[in-house]
């Protein structure tokens, strides 16, 4: 999903993220994957919204967020360090 969010035209990438979010209400879609698609599209607020949800759910994949290449766009945001500390991955 991240690949399509990064390589697709903006409108198509946005539809992908929305489709993932909708899928999460009909069945389980890991919040981490939705967050990384949002990050790939440059939607930092969307990415943090889903990362926070993933943290609250203790969802899978959250432990890899620090080394995830897609998360680079999030590193300058003050929420990044706070999230890493809560997960236990001090920046």
C-alpha cells in the first residue's frame, strides 16, 4: 500500500488511504499500514492519527516504526519523539 501511496498521483493515493481506513471499519486493517500509506502520501496528521490508534491498540508492527523508511517524513514532527518514547523506542 505504501508503494501505491508514494508512486500514484495524489488523488489516487488519497483514495488508497481512504479505502484502507474504510476497510478497517469492516474488518481488521493494521493501523500501522494505514499510517505508513498516509506518511507515503505526505499526510503527516493522518499518519500520526493512525499511529496513535496503533499504539492504543498495541497493534502489530508498531515496534518497527523507528526503522521504517516510510516514517522518515514524520521524524521532524514533535509528535515523533513522544510516540517513540511511549512505545519504548526512545529517539
